[in-house]
């Protein structure tokens, strides 16, 4: 059982947030199609490198969505051989921390996983609780009020992340930091809340990058579907036909580990989109999949 004490630890280590600027103008439409091309194993390595270089330049110029995508690829590594991008925890931290400070909520969770993987549970708890706060699962004014969630019940992934980070905190630090962590969390919120809420994106990237307007639903007859890993969050690049049927589903990332993403492929494959008014319209979307305690098939949570 999870402790009702929700660790809320501050953000003294977030100097990286100032390393990259915040974009002022919106990015052009069509990046999800580019992401699908990047993930496609048949795309030649030079073309994949060119795509990534353009994203990285946009990230350096302040595009928070590009920061999220670039940081994610650095964190998870390139699954295609030969790789167009080498895995780099330092580069992932650089871009994801900045994307998180500019409202990309899943970047907060990815930062927690990065820090936990490198045996820095204090920093991991910082990111875990900031993520939980902006998702509405942790109250920064009363961190002990955790456990009775009702309609704001957290996902199984978040509860598992909190458990894993809390265990490492107790093992390495003894877990005697409650007053300090509450003070530091509120200090972080006071410093960064305006930037985060000004451009909040709960599902990785914003509609201006993803191209908005897509609405999903799991196919009929899918209840009771078996899910191998329930305590996981995954992201999928989906391609749809003009009639709304799914053509392909390619894993973009998964938490805690990208190598487990295939465990959610069966859920991603349930997706469908409303038929297109124009058969020439782009039919790509980035979709997040995560589960809560009462979910029987997931469900495929489409946003």
C-alpha cells in the first residue's frame, strides 16, 4: 500500500530550466508525420539524421515541443540501426528539464525516471512530485492528503513511480525531509508556475505541433482486454486511413522503460479516428496510453 505521505521535494537543482529559451511563435503543422518517418526503420539513416537535426535546432531556438521530442529520443535511445542519435542522459536532461519548465507534463515524469536510473532519488522525488502536483494528484498545500482520489485518482504508472522513488529515498536518505521538501516544492511553483500554466500540455506535445482535432475511441467489443503491464505509460505514433481505421502503431516512448513499450501495442492497436473529410489530410497522431485502477482494457485514453 502506498504511503499517504506524498513526498514533495524542492527544485534547487533546476538551473537547467534557464538553459534554453521559450519559443514565442508556433511550430508549423506536420511534425507527427515527420516523427513517423523518423521511427520508420525503412527511412535511410541520413534522412533520419536530417529530421532530428531540424528538431534539435528548433529546440535550441526555444520550441518546447521540439525540446520534448529531442529530449525523449536522447533518453530512450534510437531503436533503429544504424542509430541516427546516440543515447545521452545528459542531453536528455538538458532538453526534458526545459520542456518540463515550459509546461510539458510528461517531461517531468521522464526527468524523474532519468534521475532514478542514475541513483539520484532526491532529484527523482523532486520531479515525481512536481509531475503529481500539475496532474492534480498531489496537493502542495497539504502533502499528507494523498490516497483518497475519487475522480482525480492517479494513474497506476504514477503510483508505481511514487512507490519506487519513495523506496530509494528511504534506502539512501532515510526519508526525513518532509518539511524541507514542502518548502522547496512551493518555491519551485512560485518561480515556474506562470511559464508552466501558460503553455500546459498534458500529453507530451501541444496541439500546435501534433496538429489537433483528432478524437479517438477503442474499437467496439474490446472490453476485458488483457494488458501485460498495467503500471506503465506509453506513447504511440499512430497512422490512420481516410476511413479512420488504424494503419500502423509505432512506439515513441514508454515509462519506466522504452524497451517494454511493446506490452501496450495491443492497446494502441484498438485505436480508431473519425473519418477524414478529405482523404489527402494527414492522418497521424501521438497518443498516450495509461491505466487507472478501475480500467479493464486500459482504456486507450485518447487526447
